[in-house]
């Protein structure tokens, strides 16, 4: 619908092949066009239309309403109207921002213009050859009712001026010469090195910003990529595309109108209000060079896959590595104390957004980066438990929280007679603490008794496994723990030797040798992380994006491990599995 409106507006204000159309309306000799920010039912509009209808029935009355007090936009509307109305049209505009108490009249060919002297004439005077300009200050126009022009109301000025010009009076009848009318900057868009400089011309009724930047100036910037925009005191990104739907709802987009001029818009939003943009503002466009910082707790395969999936998702919205985006990764190698330092490094590198991957990294990013840099965290089991939910402004994220009811149901489906299980976890990770708390509280409902071993470093995994073996515990549950994910391959291999079962909570765990696992869809998590990140980069406030939680839908099984342990999966589990290691 928005695109249709843009096309209609473009058609309305497009030139008809040449300026100054010669034909008049049937039954009328001349045309009078009123461009005003007054309502049609206002006293001023009714007065002027009444003069035309009663005293000049051969004149066709046309009414165009513009934004209140917006002289720059009215100047653009006036120029477009000048192109599209007949050569002997009279234009009168009342749009005033209080910047002038004088009025002027002049002609371009046979077209006459009656305007406040506030810059409203700037585009006409800059782009068309005109005759002399006169102030409307001749007191004889007002039948000697006033001694000074300062005593004349704007009603009287407009009414008398309209009657006089429609009566074919010469311009010297109106008053003294105006040699220095007020002017506003008017220029064609141009390229300066890698920047394109133009102007906003018009704000439509839904807040889209029409500019004077033609498509040929955008040559060299690939359609579908991201533009950096500086306008109205704001700097923001927009995707150059062909449809509003090429960006998420609420995100910034740049389109071409029917005249191949650039329009800045928000998908189902108001660009003008969002960035306080007005007609006449200078617009600077350039190809974006975005910096995205990834913060990792360690080099686990899961976090690596999430980062790659996030990059792939962002590429679908125009961020292409090596062209318009630089990805910067920092890794703490499992050392929490390094995370604040790494956060500072990302800030010092002027990252436009930071994406921490894991709970520990996310806590650091929220606590040690300034609020002007948006944070989109991911792979966080419980944002609330980690203390990052609503902890500061400009933050949103995604949770990978496994539904622990579903996790324990899966464990019991694997091992229906299981009553004792072991658990290894790192209490220094808030995500692992949360999983420990949930599994412990739910275990009684599934007839399970837990024995737990604290693992603060992967070197402690093998001794802990031997401890479980000595206690005749042969099933170990791993969930929401980055340390255990990093040590999963060694744990699984040792467990097979000891005829013990490892149950994980990701596809990567199962690929690393766990007999089975259940989780959210981590590919979907990565995709949604990219969508949230691109949404923030394209102007949606991070705080306006709700934290996303994914359903626990994925079941993973490892037939190789099962064969090594002489274990057989049920047909039901095999049919439900999303992925099987053969």
C-alpha cells in the first residue's frame, strides 16, 4: 500500500513532458491555485475561493494543502505545481513559519506568484527565469483604509492581491521593488568523493522523505546493500531495496520513486518523525561500512556455528563480509576475567553493534559496554537468572533455553528404568547454574536422583567421570554448560570406554559422541539472532524488540555411540529424531 501511495504522489508531481501546460480546464480561461496549510473549511480559504467563484467565474479554483508552517516543503510543492498547471495560472501560497512580515509578487512568463517573503519562492527563482519582484505594500490596494502596511491583515493582503492580479493589473501596481528576496538553499544533488549530497524535498502523509538524489548518483552502490545516511542531525543506516518488505517491520529502507529519485522510509513507520527530518534538510548518503563485534566465552563448536549462522542471516539483508561489514571476534578462552577487557577492545574499535555469544559473554557485554552501543545477546539460557534482563538500555537478545521438562522426558524415553544420574556443571556459568537448579527441582517428578560434580576446567572432567564410575552411576546429563561443551569429545570417548552414557543438549554434543540430546533449533537461533541484529542496525530500538525464546523441538541421536555401547533406540525415538549420526 505504501509503495502505491508513493507512486501516486510521484505521478501527481511529475512533469508532463515540458513545463507550463498550455491547455486550461474546460469552461475556464484561467486557473487559480491556492497552496496553503489552512484547512479547506477555514475562513481564509473560503474567502479566497469565494472571490474566485463570485467575481471571476471564468477562473478555475484549485486547492493544495501542505504541512503546517513547512516553508521548504511548500516551496517544492509550488515548483511541482508550476510545472503542471497552465501557463496563465496564478499561484498564491500562505505557508509561513513566522520568518517574514512582508509579501511579494512576481511572474515567470504568464504565471504569477503571490507569496510570503520567507524563502517560499526559492526554488522558482533559482530554477526559472523571472521578471521583477515587487513587495505588496501599495496602500492604494486597500482603498485607503490603513495608513501603514503594518496595519493591514494578511486576509486583506491576500484578498486584495488576488482581485488585483486576476483583473490583469501590472506588477508595478502592487508596490515597491524587491531586490533581495529571502532565499533558502536550493541545489542539485551531487557526488563528493564517496559521499552523495542532496536535499529532502517533500514529506508525504505517512512520513516518507522524498529527496532530490537521482538513481545515477547511486551507481557503484549495489542494490540490496546498506546505506549510511546523515540527515537532520542524525546518522543511521537504511537498506537500499525495491520494496518495503525487504526489511523487518519498523526498519529503515531506501527506495526509488517513479522519477528514480531516492526516498527514505520506514517499513510500517514514519521516517520523518523517527529522525526529525524536514523538507529542505541536507541529506548525505554513502555506502555503509559497518563493524559488528562478536564476543565469545570460549571456542566451543556450538558458539562458532551460531556466529556463522548469524553472519549468514545478516548477509540476506545486505551485509556482505569484505564489502560493507567487518566482523570482529574476541574470545576469552574460558577465562571470565578477560571478558571486560575484550569488551573495551570492541568499544575502542568503534563497533556499531556487539553480539555476545553465551551467558558469560552476554553479562560482560551488558555490564562493560556503554549504552549507546546496542547489544544483541544470544545463546543465553536464562537472561533473567543471568541478571541481564532489563539491566540497561539498548539491549535485546535470544535465549537457547531448553525446556527442562522436555529434556528429562527425553532422558526417561531413552532410559525408562533410570533412577540415578550424574551431572557435571561449572557453577561459574550462570547458564549452568540455572540448568542445575531447574533439573534438580524437576528430578523428583521423573523419579531421578542426581549426583553432581563441579567442573571449573575441562581438565577436571576425566577425574569426575571416574568418580561417577566408582559410584556405579552410568548416565551423565550435560545441559547449558560451555565448559562441558568444550570438553564433550574427550568426555564421550572416555565414557564409551567405561560403558557410560552421555546425554547432551545440542546437535554438536551428539556429533561429539553423546548418545542423544534434545534442544532448540540452533540453526533457527542463529538466523533469528541475525534478524534481530540487522533490525537494530536498521533503526529499530533494541529495547523495542522482545527477547526471543525458541521451542524445544530437536531430537538428536548417535547410532555409532549406541552401537559401541550395545544400545538400541526405540522406533518411536528414531522416527522423531531431527538428526541421526549414522
